[in-house]
């Protein structure tokens, strides 16, 4: 049996005389599920469509029954944002390839919302003869659409399908077809009502075309009525449990600065249940609220785009600044942020690439721009997190770090760089100086999240959760001793060197070592005692002292 990807390659090689025998042969391939639908709103609601699928691939075949004609295909949108057009001597129409491509995007997103990552391809079979096809074939290739033109009698065409094909592929197609008929008249009102009932605030801009809404997030657990035909557009709470992210392909983290010199960046894979992880975070109430707001607007855009494709969309920038000291949760939240954006449909992968100044600064002139472009390519589809970004704000005019920020802004100005979110992280004061000295950053990075130091109660809650992960328990006297020592350490802390949650992690490691040493020398009587932390396991907490300044 041939795989569907092989079929796609065959489509690219087929001459028009071989199309129908090839399609007829697919019905006998049980690894492929196929079906016929008579429209898919809003772009192809009046068209004949065939779907061919295996568990990892989907082919959308559009029969363009336009009548025999000679056309000039123009696949570029006009300056006034009108759709691409096909022209005859006396008439014109919207590009069927564009309609097909937009439908493919909707289907792909619908599958992503249900945790299914599938390659989506398109095939346009048209009665039109496109006399300039050589000029637009490269554009079709970037759209993943193969065009077979000059066909005859598509009005009478019927392609055999195999609706008893692969069960998983059938389930995938069923997900798509749940939203086949999206009627904007009443379904949008019901979706919006459900959206509001979920507790999310729909943020609308007033008068600012740049759309500097500071941070929005969309909960995936919107409760839509069971009969809402567009319910497949919005994932449910149960989707988190079934969200398969193992298929997401993450590039290798090595970048080459110059010959013989390689730098390795840290890559954090997306997580399947970001909303659950966000809820688990201790503190961070303002971060959670403002992230909800940012993703709410992102998802509202998606709802509007699906229901009203011609409507004007709010401009939403995903680029953000995370302000805070070490240990306040910036990296953890950034990882959740990427996965939330993936589930909302704003990013295709949701992974996080962590780097810093040393990633970009090489030994040869030009290393900075080359390294930056490589890192952006690795981060495409996810989040690029630049730690201690304020280190690029050097007072030295010829410091190569200054070039990195300028090159970053230039690259992000490119409209094709939309499938990425860049997050600049660092201490609040030096980061604010960086933003003040480079006004361009304020417009490119409108979303600012401030991570404050944890309180004593929050640090104690972090302790409880981390201890529970290893199935340890404090005895009441041990907990009282630990709490008092932590409170004293907090009062004596130097805010500039205090490690917050990182400080707790380091202290617990010392307690675990002390506990293990005690258990080895004085074996506990039972398994319960093996996991019990006692007062003698609680070592004195070492608080970093403030460094003395040298000079007058």
C-alpha cells in the first residue's frame, strides 16, 4: 500500500490525463480514508471538495467547475488588501488557489486545536487553462497547493471514495467536518456569549491601530453548546489531556558562529496542559490575569477570522518583556506562554529557545547577524527568550551587542516573521533603561510583565509543593523550624542577591542531603520514616550577604 505522502509526490508529477485513474486507484488503499463534501464555509461553501487522509496527512482536492476559459493567474493580494484575482479578457474572479489555501489553514488550525498536528496539502483541479502558470508555480509551492488545469467535464465528475479507510484518519476528518457549515448569523453570537460566560474579558482597541494590548490569553475550556457547529474551533478542557505534542519537530539547538565555533542554545519543549500549569503557579496573580487578557484578544481574532474572513483584525503583538529578579518564575512562565500561544493558534509549535548575549557575540565581524538569524530560525513557531537582555545596552559605541538589538528589530519588522514571539528578560531597572535608550523596543515589545519577589507565605507554599513532588513530609517540629528560619532569612535578605524560588530549591537540596545522610547512618524503622523530614535535617539557612563597595 502506498502512503499518502507518496501520493502527494505523485500528484506533483501527474499530467492531467493521469489524474482520474490515479484518484480511482486510491479507493482501494485501506491506509487512506477519503470522503466527498459539497462545501466548506466560508471560502468553499459552494464547491465540490474531496478529502484524502492518513493519520499524519490531509489532502484537500478542490474541483473548480468554472467552465472552459483562458485565465491569467495573479496570486498576489492588491495594496488595498483585496484578495488575489484571476483575469479573463472580460471578467475576473477571486483566486481559487487562495480560497483553497485559506480553507487549508482553517482545517489545519482546527486539527491543532484538538491536538492533532497534520500536514495539509491542496490540489486544485480546474477547467480553466492558466496561460501564465510558469510565473506562479513557485507561489503555489509555498502555499502547498498543486494545480492541475485544462481539465474537461468536471461538472459530471464523480471520484470514488473509501469511507471504510483508516479509522484514525476518519476521526481526523470528522474533527474537520464538525465545523463545515459555520453560519455567521447566530453561531457567532452563541460563541461570543459562551466566551464571555467563561470569564474572559474580550478586549477591544479604541483608536490605536498598533494594538498595544499588554497581554492576553485564552482559556481552552470554553463551554460551547453541544449543537454549535463551530464548537470545533475552540478546544475544550478535555483536550488538554489528549493533546499529543510528541510529534512537534524541534530544530537542533546548535548554531554556527564561524568555522569551527558552535554555540548550543537551550530548547524547552512545549507542554500539553499549559492552563493547568499556569494555575499551579504560586503567586503571579497579575501575570496570570494579564496573560489571560493577551490570549483572549488573540483567540477573539481567530474566532472573527473563521466566521468573518473579510473582517479587519486587531493587531496583536506577541513580543514581550519579562521584568524581575532571578527565581521569580520568568523561565517557567515563558515555557507556559509558548504552549498557551500554540493552543490559541498564534504559534505553530510553542517551544521555547533560551539564549543570552553569549549566544550571539562571536569572534568575527558579522557573527552577530548570522547567529541571530540562525537562532530565529530555530525559534520559528515558538518563543525566543533572551535572558539578561539589558547586557546588550552597552555604553561603548562599537560594542557588537548594540547591533544585535537593532538587527532584531529590523528582522521583526518583516511581516513574514509572525510565527514567533520574542521575550526579553532581565532585572527591572536595567531593562527599563534599555527600553528608554532604544525607543524602537517600546513599539516592538508592547507587553510588559513584572515578576515581583515572592512573599514568605508564597515561599512556604513553594516548599510544600516541591517536597510533595519527592513524596517527603515535614514533621510538625521540622516544619516549624524551617518556617522560622526562612522567615528570618527573608528579613535579612539583600533584594539584589535574593534568589526567591531558586533559593528554596537550593535549600531543599541541602535538606535532602542531610536527610539521606541521617537515614544511611541510622536506618529508619519503616518506609514512612524514610520520607519524613525531621528537625535535625533542617540545616541553617545561609543568606547571601551584601557585597561591600570598594572606594569612597
